C-alpha cells in the first residue's frame, strides 16, 4: 500500500511543469521580428535621391552666345583699280571706242565707317549693307570730238572683301546724245545703251 502511494506521487511531480513551457516561447519570437524590418527600409530611399539632380544641371548646360565679329572697315586713302573687265555691252559701243575708259585708274576712300564711306574725288556717298555697298549716281558728259556730246549715268556698287580689297561694279548707261555729230552715231547706236564693267580695288598705302 505504501509503495503504491509513493509511485502515484512521483508521477504527479514529473508531469506538472509541461503546460508552462509551450505558451512562453512561441508568442515571444514570431511577432517581434516581421513587422520591425519591412516598413523601415522601403519608403526611406526613393524620394531622397530623385528631385536633387534634374533641376540643377539644365540651366548650366546651355551654350553661351558667341561674340559678334567686328565689322570690316575700309582703310581711308588712295585705292588703285585694276584693268576693268567688260561684262556686257548691249549696244556694241565697244566697236566704236574703248569702253574701259569709263573706269578710272584709281579712287579715294574717306569717312569710312561700317555704314558706308565717301568715294573720292567725285564725293559720292556710298552706303553699306553688311559687306555690299552702293553709291550715289554719277552724272557726266563726254565730248566725242565729232560734234556730239553723250549724256552718261554711272551707277557704282560692289562688295567689300576685306579692309584693303573690294570689287567694284560700274553700270554705265549712255542716256542720250546732243549735237550734229549724233546723226552719225545714231546710225549704229540707239539710246539708252548699258555697259557693265567690273574691277578690283586695292588699298595703296
């Protein structure tokens, strides 16, 4: 009888601690790890880097405008003109006289600016448009020596190459003829007659 009681008491002491182990370990580990890591990393990286780079680079990359080149100003003084080239002779005046005589061997340049210059010795005002120029009309008369006087209009223009070189175009128009000698001239020519000539001018220091 005493042995049966002792065996019953020993069975109660060994099995009593089992319900205290299971609830203490399982709930303490699982909920503590998962929610603490996921929300802390994702929202913190994306908004911090994107807005800082794009606006700062665009204004700095625009190229600067190059400075405007300085205007070419013709040198003032004497200019030599080369032997003129005949471009056109509508009436064939060259068959009766040397038409290259309508171009002088030299000219002068004064009051030279980027807007124009003064062509000497006739005092013609020449207006510039960039590197091209046109001068006021030159009116003159030529005595042919046979009792006829020709009324001539000379339109001068051209292009500036550099401060020491330019191309000049002479558009010479014989407008009319006066005198008894015109009867002989008008047998071969009719008015007006256009003669186009071109020459190169170079500065003569």
